[in-house]
């Protein structure tokens, strides 16, 4: 079953055609990757899907509903969460507090209810903290709950950002270069974590430059070049595609 359908999406910035007639589907339960050279339009496509940009034409259907025109928080409320190339943690918050930020979509208690310390807000707060603790256990960061997030090693900061996205209880998770800045060991750990996230009934769409990670965990791969889709197939087929080899992997025709 298709969870996300992108149809004929195009986007121009002045004289630059960032995306041109891009279409693909993401089946429920899949790990799908978007790859391509720098400037291929991958992050622009992520921004269109998640509501941070609007396309000039095309359609994005998530869970059977058209989401173009909705604000990012409205799309997130429907079950889409994302991370960014640059880590965006709250610097004065602990690891657990950063995770709990992701729970605001599922909080019913408003400012007045919290000020009055109503019984349902106390129960809700306990549930939110229990969920945050479970996510920290899942990430292997339970021992760091009270540490300031920005003081963690870089690889663990990446995991905190992932945990905050998981706290939104997403149906689909968009990961924008999750292995950026990680060493080989951390990248392998990130790959295992993404596979385990799928085990939580979360569909994954990722942009990533690390080809070993992409080939290890992806069910299907979409390849972009200069804003156009040039290939879409299983990982083993993408590795052998002559056009992909030429424009992305950099092997000439000589």
C-alpha cells in the first residue's frame, strides 16, 4: 500500500529549475532512499513534501490525502516527521527535554490547564515522560537523559534528533543526510538504528550521500540529477545502472 505519492512535482527558483516533473511512491513499511549529486534537488524535494516549500506544479498525497498547501505543523500532525542536514537541538535543554519537544503534537493540556495543575495534565505529563524514557532506551541513551544535549558527542546528538522525531509518533520519517559528519562506526550504528525504526512500523524516506549505508538498508532507491528523476529501482539494480554510474558514481565511459 502506498503511504506517500509524489506526482509531477516541479519547482523553479528564478532561472534555476530545481525540480522537474518528479514522481515516485513510498510503500508503507519501506525504507526508500533519494540519492544524487550535490544540487540534484533532494533537499528541495524534502522541503516540498514536508510543507516548507510549495511546488510550482504537482501533487503530494500522504495517507490518501493531498497535503500540498498545508503548513509543516499540519502535515506533521498527520504523521510526518523529519530531520535536517544541520542538527537543530535546543542548546539549554537536556537530552530528555529535547526528546519531549516532539511530544507537543500529542499534548492536550494548554497553558491554563498546566498552570492550574489539573489532574489530566499530571497524567498526561507522566505519559509523555514515560514515552521519552522509552525512546531514550531504544536509542541507547538512557544514561544521558539529564545531560545537556549539545554537550554530547556529535553522533549521539544525531540520535537525539532522531529520537525527537520519533516522539512525534510518525507514520513516515524523512531523514535528511542522517550520516552526515559520522565516522564509519557511527554510520554503521545509524544504519542499524534506521532498520530498527522500521521495526516500529515507521516508513522511512532518506536523503543520503553515504552509498554503503544506502545500499545496506534501502528497499528502493530514487536517483535525481539536475532536478530530474533518472532512475528508480532496487539497490542492486541501481548499482549497475549505466546512467547512474555516469552521472552519480562518476565512472566515465572510457
